[in-house]
C-alpha cells in the first residue's frame, strides 16, 4: 500500500479527472488516452517531489517519509524512466502534445530541483511556489486538451468559445491557488523550519486565511461574471459548487487545526464531485446541455 501512496494518488486522480472534464468541455470528446497521460505526468511529478522534499516532509510529519528515504534512488529512477519513455510513446499518439508536455515537466523540474539561477528552485521562492503549482494544473487541464484538439482550429462544442476558455482557466487558477495555500497552512511549522517562504510563514496564519478566502470568493465571482455576460454555459458555471464546498470544509477544519488527512479528504471530495458531474451529464439531467 505504501508504494501506491508515495505518488500522492489523490493529486494524481484529481488532475486526471480535471483533464478529462475540461478535455470534454473544450473538445466535445472524451479524451481517454490523454487522461492517462495527465495521470502519469502528475504521478511522476509527485513521485520525484517526494524524493527531494524529504527534509520538509519530515518536519511536517508527512506519512511515508521514512519509507521514501529508504527507497529514494529506486523511486527517483522509476520516475525518470516513466517520464522519458512516455515522452517517446505519447509522441506517436499525440505529436502535438510533445512541446506542451516538455514545458510542463520543465516547470516541474524547476519546482523540485535547484536548477534556477543562484541554485534555487521554484518551491523556495515566495509567490512562485504556489503560482508554479497552479500553472502546472493549467497546462495539464487546459493546454493539453487544446493541443491535441488543434488549439481550437477544429472549432469548439456548442456554447464554448475562447472566452469560455479564458474565464474557465482563470477560475481554476484561482481556485487551485486557494487549495495550495490551504496545504501551506497545514505545513506552516515544518515549512518555517525548512526555510520555505510560503504565505503562512511570511505573513502569518491570519493573513493566509484571508488570502484563501479571497481566492475562493474571487474564483466564484469569475464564474458568475462569465456566466452573466454569456461567456460560460451552465455546464461550466455549475463548477461554482466545489469552491463553495471547499470554503465550508476548510473553515470547519480550521477550528481544530488543518491536518494532512483534511487536505487528502478535501481532494477526494472534489474528485467525487467531478464523478457526480459526469454521471449527471451522461444521464442528460437538467443543465447538461449548452
């Protein structure tokens, strides 16, 4: 079981389901193979991240850290093998995806390893830590489906325009950022010991909570505005439900202190909502159309 949890399956699953959802919304097709590619890419990024984040994970008492330390080299080798072999295999199925995938993994590499000027990595940089992670989701959930669909050259499904793409991506970027800061709120003590300049470490927990609230509410406002001016169809506007539930969930967790299990449960809750969303669509219930 420990081998399965090392790659953060909750993050892998939510990223894959997100790509599956926005792939369908932007192309009108269920992009099954692309969903597997996204799952693989996030598994690799998280696996490598676990092998290089041993110090801060130990400070934050993240489960499985000692296990990862004992198998660090095999895990790192496995992750790199999956990355480079998949670049070759996926090229023959989705050649147009190659450049975007390379950009995505370069972002992941600069997040995990000290390859930036001054021997820095993005995770150590104030503001860029969270922004880089959110950009990773934007690439895999929006740029990946757009790349394999010809960047809109083949047309969009009914009710979808480039305006829909912009409003949806801005919404998701802000929503995902709020989730990142919730994670940082959980890890504030360990991150401070590890020297990571997260919002809770730099500004304190009270300001971090205000940032989370602002990001969630702004993401919801983006959806509402997009729907009001006709850029977003109902089937995208209904995504206003997840941030609303996240706000309730994390506020309740705050009362006793956010724990690792809270963040994992929140991620699985979002995954369940996506599954319900697609079941609703398949059933043809109200709001499923344009």
